[in-house]
C-alpha cells in the first residue's frame, strides 16, 4: 500500500502544546509523527502570534477589537496518509476539536519521496 506523506504545521499557545500533542499522538499513533522506527516526532518552535478578534468572534484569549499578542508554539509533524487524504482530514478535524482557539491556524504541505 502506498503512503502519501504530508507535513501538518499549526500554532498553539505554549501552555497547551503538550496537551494537544499528547491527544493527537494518542489518537493517531501510526498516522501522526511516525518516521520509520520513531514515534511522536514533532518539531516545536517558540514565537509570538498576533490577532485581533472581530465583532462576530468568540475569542478564547483577548477582547473584541483589541490586538492581542500570545506566546505560541509552531508545531510541525508528519502525517502518513494511506488513501484519499482520510487520515489527514481526521487529524485536522481532531486538531480543531481539541485546540483552545476558535479558529485554528494551520498549514498542510505535501511531501515528496526522493
């Protein structure tokens, strides 16, 4: 069976990073962060995120109309997908369900094998 690999990148408040990773790796041990004989692989970089909640927002952090700065982690991990992007879709759905933000900032990159 052919596996398509993606890199999932998302941003999370630094205080919640460990919990989010534990939940994702616990639910998807073979699909997320598995590289060869290694499991739960991720790269985490600290930075500062900024956003301004608009009128219709329900922010977990910050106030409507005020620019907010948050110490966040950028998390990168491999997604091993066996078919029609089902594993990737399930992982993103789970990320959205467990993430503390109303809107989750994430990117997906398709990886090539060489």
